[in-house]
């Protein structure tokens, strides 16, 4: 499994930004109020980031502690690594989406309320925190390759344990 790259995260954030901007544009064109994230969205994004990191810590401990550490279940490590990868992408989408909402608000001649700005900025920040938490958890789930890891079905000498969790 490859690590989540900056290109994927930037592309995802750019797509989210475009969607956020277009959503507010369409709402305004239809005579409706602009979209404002609820106050619970940033809280949920932060909680998700914390949970992802907490799930990855035991994997890190098991792979780094040589003394008395329980063996790592590779399937569990892969599941948590995939959750971490998904979390970083979801964080980029939400940060980008809220960035699109903010960009739309900046293009309006009328200054939006402070409450609208607070929720949009909180969503951007919590989305970025979720990206960071996902990347950290992905790093924590990296399992070092041992000398005795050669198993049937491995790619042979070129097999890289950093790409398989």
C-alpha cells in the first residue's frame, strides 16, 4: 500500500474547494441563504482525527517494542492504515469545501456575519487537523520488514514492507 501523497490531498482539496464555491453560488442564484457548516462538524472531524491516531498507536508500539510485544495482526494494521488514508482524504475534502465557502463569502459585496466566518474557519482548521492526524496514523502503521518476512507470494527481493501494511 502506498502512502497518501501530497498530490492526492491537494487535488482532493481543490475538488472540495470547487464544490463548496459552486454550492454557495447555486444557493445564492436560487435566492437561498449560503451554506454554513454546523458547529458540530468541526468537532466531529477533530474527534475522528483523535480516534484514528489512538487506533494507530498500539500498532506502532507493537512494531517498535522488541521486548514482550504482542505480534501485530497485519490485517488490523492494514485496516487502520486504510482508515488513516481515508481520514486524510476526507479531511482534505472538508477543508477544501469550507475553503470554497470562504472564497465565495470573500467575493460578495456584503460582509457575512461573524458566526458564519467562525464555523467556516473552524471547519477548514479541523479538516486540516484531520489530514495531519490521518498522515500521522498512516506513519504509525508502517511495519518494518524483518529478515524472516519472505513468504510465498511476496514479490521477492524487491518487496518493500513500507508499501504493505
